[in-house]
């Protein structure tokens, strides 16, 4: 049934947009020739929307737990914030700003309860929201270029505003989708690099898919995101599995040519930034002088920065001067995507491991794993794991999530990879030390099933512990902790609360070794002194006979201390 423009519609929109971008990801990647032909626009849009969808899911789950229902402002605000913190690449950053622009209008127009949304989530509000979204992207991009997603967004807003008088939200969304599709068709004539390659704009193509999902969410019908205006640019349609050096685009997806020049800066730099507005204004000026493709989106103290530069260090330093940059990603264009040459030959088997900490990442890499590096508290989305599986270029992949909270994410990624012809096994490792144990027995020479069984057995035979510092007062299995207390966890549960890290760690070790053990693994975080590690080694040697201890440096972003007992 048709929706009003309310929280439920936003929730449905997220799901349909994610589905549409997932379906057309590869085809959008294939036509990515501007601003850099790095073949990742579809993937970046998908990962950005996945982050947005997860944020909206969390809002609905939180309200369900308290017996309430979210309002439009709650849902659209979560969608925009999720996209901001999870934005990938130039295209994802612009999508995040589009959603933020819509939020500025819809959150202001909506009430604080779901009952208010029917009154305020009107056709006029949607038209104004799409206009603000388009305008905000021009404000975010340092040097706007026509024939891109900016042009497509403006055309969508024009069409939406034209349909708003006398229309309902469904009519406005349908008009925006159709207007965007027509504008997309015209992009090769507006931007020379697209015309030479015979393709439409990849970012605009993704926006058409997102707007089609919005129309479907509001109408309750599955039509726009699944099809729509067919666009053929200089070549006939191609079937899946054939050579995509022909261009075909639907109003929800396209396929294309990879042949485009890629002269320009060597690095893409992306980071989240906590900073004041005046500091961000100065940052824009400095980054604009360093490179190109500069997009800075966000506000209210949190910004997402994207720029292409030759000096990645200078771009990061500029962020440090402006505020606190984090989740920093630096990508060298020479090592990216299909547009950089033929894909490497597929290997028989690979291991993909999720780890926090550069020391752990290096350790797993040396053991032969393809690493997905994360920060504590910032788990990867399933799309990131799928991308890591693809980049392993293997027929068989063993996935080590190394976190109990990632079991569903890992399962979803494995399911998607299997549809692409990759045989994937997820070993339910709940901590990095279990992943290390699994990697230690990994043997590519034996059969896939035998290897998975051996790795699963090694991981399951490894108990895991951890030291952490309490951020606030809380109830735990071991009693009430206060902010600043040292917590000793065994198999995920708090078992010890204390003030001295060495004493807490020794207590945890004794508890873990009380059931027996042959090998203790200590992984030291950046803030854990080597002298305390030496004390723990002596403790094990003196109190537990015939137990060996091995110590690794976890590095920055690793937990304070990880403990494994095999």
C-alpha cells in the first residue's frame, strides 16, 4: 500500500535503495570514468547506503525496545548521519550531502511524533527537500562540474517542484526519478570525458537508482528502482557475463566502457573530522590548493572530507590542524580497480581476516591473510567484507570475523560472495587471538573442507580474554564498575574489576589457565607497557608449569591487551 512520507517510508527507502545499488553495483563500477577511472563508484555508493540503512535500523530497534515509534526526523536524521560516517569515495560523499540536505528540510518540517509526520511530510516538503539536497551538493564541492551527479540532482529537484502543486508525495517522487533519468541520459553531451567513453555519469546513475527506490517506497510498488527509462549510449545492450565495452543504462543501473584517461593526483584521502565551522572553511582553502575533487560535507561539528592529492600526508596534516581527523583512508589510485588494467589471475584459496590494530594487521598479513583493518567500535559493513573477498581474487575464501558481533555481517557477506561464484566458509572466531590460532594451522595444500575443519578446531580450542578500561559506571557480571576501572574479560564477559592492569591481567590468566592450557598468546595494545608484559610472562612461567608464552605487538587501535589460551 502507498506510504505517507514518514519514518516507515524512510526505512523502506533504505532497504530498496540498498537492494537497487547492490543489484547494479558492478554495472555502475564499469562506467566509472570521472573524476578518476578507478571503477568503484557503484561499490562506494552501496557501502555508503549500507551505512545509512544500518543507522536507520538501529533507530527502529531502539524505539521498538522502548515501546515507541520513531518520527520522520528520527529516521531521516539517522539515514543522513549513517551516510556521513560511512561515506566512501567521491560519489558516497556527495550522496551523504544529498541526504543531509533533505534532512535539513524534512526534519525541520516534521514533528516530534509519528502522528505529526502525516501533516508535515507533504509533497511540498519533499519538493523543497530535494531542492535543498541539490543546492547543498554545489556548496560541498569545491569546483562543481556539470554533466555529473550534481546536474542529475538539480534536474530531479526541478521535476519534483513542478509536480508538487496539486500532487502527492508519490507523484513528486516519481517526477524526481523521471527527471533524473532524463538528465542522466544527457550527461555524455555535457562532460567531454563521458562523451569520449560513450557512457553516462556513474554517480548520476546511482542517484537515479536511489530516487527510484524512494518512489517505490512511497508508492508501495516495485517498479521504478527495478526498471524505468532505458538509456543506450552509442552501443547496444549487453548481457551479464559478456564484454561490457558497450554502454547500456537503465534508470536504476548501467554498464559500460573502461577506457578513460586517469591523469591526476596519485592518492585519494578520506577522513571524518571533528572541527569548528571556521576551521573547516580554512581547511577547504588549504586542501583546494593541494589537489582536486575536493568535497567537504557535514556540519554541527562533524564533517566528512574527501580529496585527491599527490601529498597524502599534507592532506592529513591539514585535517589535524583543523580539528580531530579519524577513520582516515588513503588509497593509491595505481592499485585500484578494473580501470587500471586486467584483474590479477585468481588463486585457489585465500583467508580474509578482520583485525583492529596495525600490528595485528601486519601479523595476519605475514601469515598470508588478506586483512580488513578496523577501529574499535567501528565494525565493517557487510559490503566491505564482500569487497575484501572480491579483492582476494580466490576461488575459495576462509573468512575470519574475529568478533562475535560480526557473525551476521560475515554471514551476509559470505552469502553475497557465494552468488558471485566464490566458495566461502565463515569460521566463527570471536576474537583476534582465535583468528591467529586458525591462521597458524591454515594449509592451502589440503582440501578446502579439511582446511576449514582444522582452522575451526584450532579457533574453538582457544579461549580468549581481554583487558579494557571502563568508560562509565556500569553493571557487569563481576559487579559494578566505575569509569576508569580496568576490566578483565574472559570469553566476552567481565570477570575481574580492578585498578592495576598487571594484577587484573594476572587474575584473568589464572582463571583461563585453571582449566588447563599449553600456550598463552599476549597481544599488546599501543598503551600496554612492555614491562607489564614481561611481568605477565614471569607470572605464567612461575605459576603454570609447561605453559609457553608468545607476545605480539598489536599496535595502534588494538585493544589494551588480548589474551589467548590454547
